C-alpha cells in the first residue's frame, strides 16, 4: 500500500469523512433542508464532520467564463464573493453532497452558480482529498431527476472520478420515515469507505 493511501485510510478511520453539503434550497424549513439536516445528524453520529452551506443565503455570482483561474491565477477566481468560503471547504472535503429542490428538471439556479464556480479549482487531480459525491433532491413529481443525475454523473463521477456514495430522490413532502432512512444511511457512510479502501491486497 502506498504511504499516501495508508495515511488517507488512517485519517478516515480516525476522524471519519469531512463532508461538505451545498444546499440549494431557498426555503429554510423546506423539504431539502429537512433532508440535509437528517443527513448531517446521521453522518455526525457516525463520526463524520459535516459542513452545510446554504448557498441561497450567500452572495455567489455566476461564473464569468474569463478563464483567469485557469490561465493566469492558478485556481484563484477573480470574483471576490462568498464562494471563497466554499473553495476553502471544498479543498478539505472528502465528500461533496449536492442538495437541491428540482427546479425545471435540474438543480436550483443558486446551486448551479456555485457548481459552475467550482471550475476554478475542481479539475481531475486538483482536489486530492475529494473522493466521494452524493445527491439529495426534492421534487413535486416523481421521475424528474434525469437532469440532475446527468450532471452528477458527467461532472462529478466521470470527470472528477468521484464515487457516488449517497443518493436520495424524494417526491412531494418528505415524511418522518424518509428522514429516518436518510439518518440511517448517512450514519452508515463509513462502512463502504473502509471496505472499498481495504479490499486491495497491495499492502
Ligand atoms: C421555480 C420552481 C421550479 C420547479 N420545477 C419543478 C420541476 O421541474 N419538477 C418537479 O417535480 N417539481 C418542480 N418544482 C417543485 C419543487 O421541486 C418541490 O416543491 C420541492 O419539494 C421544493 O423543495 P424545498 O421544499 O426544499 O424548497 C419547482 C418549484 C419551483 C419553485
């Protein structure tokens, strides 16, 4: 086992995952936020550290597409707004969870702005701590998740090579039963991490 991999596994065992949740719902007590809170409670009980950023309460402009971050400033965005907080958390995070109401078959615009702005730092190999992604969606109808799933798979699974380790897609008002399921699944997040990392015999 490489020493870098051994250190990562040791850190995960000792401290759990560092999880960043970007909540894209503007409703402070809406369905998405209830699920985010249940996720955070379960994950924290399971030994993980969870930071929640309510992006709708932040000042986060859309990407300008100037490419300054790529061509000039080595990952530093020219826009100085609340995205700086997310950049700092993202650099430390082992898991990124995107939480959003479904708006017109995808993420809310506020969350999309934050996702687009990760362009400054989120490229293959540039976020060595980040290994996993998850998604929590709330919607009015069933079967309206293809847009967000497509974005998650193409951007985070295929491009950034993250494991998708948590997915909850819930239509209509969230129930206590669903919140209990989310807590339980978030609590168990650690298990697959250890199994997956330890399954290789390259010791
Ligand atoms: C602007 C807007 C667009 C929406 N678009 C969709 C949609 O395309 N499909 C759907 O099933 N629900 C849609 N909804 C309903 C929300 O996804 C649903 O009410 C969700 O539970 C809201 O989550 P929240 O309680 O976290 O705000 C839309 C709601 C709004 C306000």
